[in-house]
């Protein structure tokens, strides 16, 4: 899910890939999200816009619940005033739920629902044969798709009607198309570093020993306004596959089974 290049370059790379697939007469696409624990939340917003472009920015932006404390407000205010430092609490990244206007001033001090990555829209010049065609796209997951991966799956399925296929699990037990659609699970040292860089008193301190501690700081809201962060609810996939000795060992064999099921 994470692509460690700037967003404009991601779009160019994806356009080249889709053009190459079209030249090879590929008709159907499997978006393989198996064993994907998450990644870049901006890319999670970007990917659906490439297949389902729209001028309605609310469709692919992530609606989330954002709890603002005095220390977070102080950090966000310092971020606004500093043109050389950008943190995950930069108010310009968020937009008001009702007006759709990105924040140009600091956040209020109460929990509210806002949009994340509201201004992130794929290049409208991108073209390929799969635009707005849910019949030729399917998502493959294994129940471990989480965080940013879950956000992407939620957008494709809940907002655009793409059918998901879940593989694996245990006999007789439900398997969700993703584990949780967190949004931002952030490392403690990154939080402390943001406060340090902006010269704001940090409410937390780094661990006194070697290790990593991560915590969520925003909750994603699904298309049905259900909070998804660490929500144990079951999100059913349209199809369910069992692993075989062949598909468990060979990804191409798994894709063949997916194709035979989704486009039988």
C-alpha cells in the first residue's frame, strides 16, 4: 500500500502500468491487498480516484473523528505558523465536514468529524479502460488488510460497489474483507519529534528503553458513518475462497482462482 515517492509520481507510475496492461489486452484487474497491514493514508485516498474519478471530493476523502486536545491544538497552531515543518496535524490537510472547506485556522477544542486528504484528487487526464467499471475490478484480501489498506478497501467496496474476495480463514468462521480501517496509527517517537521540531511542550515522552509504541490518533468513518478504528465488526466480502496447496504457495495460482470465481 505504501509507495515511497511523491503523489504526482505515483500517478504517473500507475498510469504507465495501466497503459502497459491495456496494451497487453488485459481486461480484468485484481487489486491484491493480501498480507497488507497498511501504509500511506494519502495513497489510500489517491488509489480509488484513479479508478473512480469524481469532482465530489467527499467520495474519496476519508471522513473521520478527530479528538483535539489543548496540546494538539498548540501543535497544530505551531504547524500553521511554520512554513518549513509539516506534521500529521497540519490543519490544511483537513476540511470541515459541512462546508467542505479546508481549515485555514486552528482546530476547535472539541471532537468533531472532519475530512482527511480532502484536496487529494488524481490527475483528471489519467485514462484507462477500467475507469468507472466495477465489473472489471475485484479486490483480493485475506482478512489482514488493515489501517490504510482497510481504508482503500472500504472506499472501493462501500463507495463504489467493487466486489471484494476474501481468501483463507477457518472453516465455519466468518472472514472480514479487512481487519480494521484505522487511518493513522503513529509511532510514539514520531509524535514526540513533531512537538520537538515545532518547539511545543510534548504531553508524552519516548520510551526509556529500546522499542516501539504505536497508537491511533484519528478514527475513520465508513460510508454508513460507522467508526472503523479497531472496530471488531464483520465486513463481508462478496466472495470467499479457501487456500489449496497450490494457491497457498503460488500467487499466480491464487490469482487464477480469483479470476475464475469473479469472472466465471
